[in-house]
C-alpha cells in the first residue's frame, strides 16, 4: 500500500485559489462577496415548479443513454429501518419494499435528482433540477428548499447531484448542478433554516459526504484536490493531497475514515491502460491506497454500517468490488444484470443495493443479484 500525507491548514491558500480567491473571494470562507447566488429559502408545501430535465447520469461528468422508463442511476436511498428503498423513475420518486422487491409507493413528482433519507425516517429529501422537496414516505411534500441555480456550462449535469444528512438529522447538505453546496440547518417536521452557500464552482464538484460527527464536509470534483470544509464555520479547512487523477466520489466510514474514488487520466490508452483509484484518508491524516476497482471512473462508493466493507463500482460497469478494510481482502462480486450507478448498503449490512439504468433496482444478498419490480 502506498501512503501519503494530506495537506493540512497550510494548504488553505492553494485551496482558496481553486475557489477563486484571485477574483475577490473573501479570504478564509471560499465565498465570493460579489457573487449573485440566489438566497436559499425553505418554504412550506410544494413551492417550486417541477421542471426536471433529462440527459444527465446524475453523478458523472457526461451524459449516458438512460432509459427513462426504468430508473435514474444517480438516485438511491434506503430507509433507516431497511424496509423501504427509494429511487428515481420517469414519473418521479418510487418506493419499493425491500422484503419482496414490490413497488409500494410512487410519487408523480417528475423529480430525478439525488435522494437522501432523513435518519429519523419521517422525511425523504428528493432532488429536482434546482430545488429539493422534503417529503413524507407517503408522498406529502412538507417543505421545498430553493436556491440552487442553473447548471454549470458544459457540465452535462442537469439536476441535484448529491444530498447528505448529518447523523443527527439536523443538517442537510446539497450539491447542485450549479456547482455550489448549500447547508440547510434545523431540519425537521417544522422545516429548516437556510444556511450558508459554499462556492465550490471552480472544483466542478461531483460528490459530497458528511463526517459521522457532522463537523466536516468532504467535496470532490473534476478540477482539483478533494476539499474538507468546517461545517460549523462554513470555511475551507484543507484539501487532500496525493489523490492521483480526478476524484469522482467520496464517502465516510463510521470511524471517520474518508473514502475517495478517482477516474483515470486522459493519457490512458488501450496499449497502456490505467485503472481507477480508491483511497482511504484516516483521521490521522494518512492517505492509504486501496485496491484498484474495475472501470474508468469510480461512480459510487458505499460503506457498510460497520465501516469495514467498502463497495465500489466504476461508471458503466457491472462488477462491484468489495474491499474489506479489516483484513485487506478484495472480493469482486458476480456481474450485476446491467451496469450500475449509485450503491447503498442495507442498515444491517447484509444486502447491497444498486441502481441499473437498464434493469432498475437490483440487490445482492451475498449469493446472487435479484431485480426489484419495475416501476
């Protein structure tokens, strides 16, 4: 295993340069005082036009041929009790029973952005093109969160890219196609308090993750090193040094280890191919390289509840790699029925769920893949 140290507070200067410090960014915040970002708002009920657009894979930098009659590969969430699974279909958000794979509920909301289940189980955050709806599992929209703007030019992304709740459910972080991260505080049945806007546009971000203690937000993108933000202060604290190639996905383990998946350089050729990379950044700042997953780009990382088994899949790949951090062993699962997008473990760690644009929701129970009913 190769090990590298990550850049500590001394790296703030270079990280701020990535955020546009030379263009008037307020020092230490990563926020441009002259920026015209729309103010965030938390409004009761359905308060935004549902005009989701198609064409994005929901998490990568390029478009894919997704069959809209099945599911979008970038949206998947499992309920805290493990009994339901949510994904995005053509008509909108669909919920399945994990017991038998049958469709239990369908919301005709036309929203196909990222999904995240509130740790309390009573709310589901559903991303659209530029807004988020906090919905009950029965489909009642309690609150609409607005503020994200139009997509970054030439990004190929058209909807909310990522959503992450803190472990206590008090904070929701959202990554929009506009390249900004917005913080929503005091999340609950009574609504939320719009928080800070983190200007991460220069990074062209693709993925976010909140640490188990809710104090650190990791952001990775195609144009720079992964960034670590202090959530309480809403300031950039450091960037991770030593990740080869463009980072594509991040996820936290329960012990605070940050998993980072990357793509490959454009110089990779058929005669001299490169592989995607997987790294683990420990809480002591040590960066460890894990086994190389299949594929050109890491599209999703899922960490089991114990924080031991790391599931990784490459973009447009059918094979999932499992890295056991405890033993160091690598296991390649049997090929899924179709290429996979986002992955998610069941709360008890016995089942790995995935989304396939050609086969819908699929699950691996340790022996074989099974497909849920189509929406």
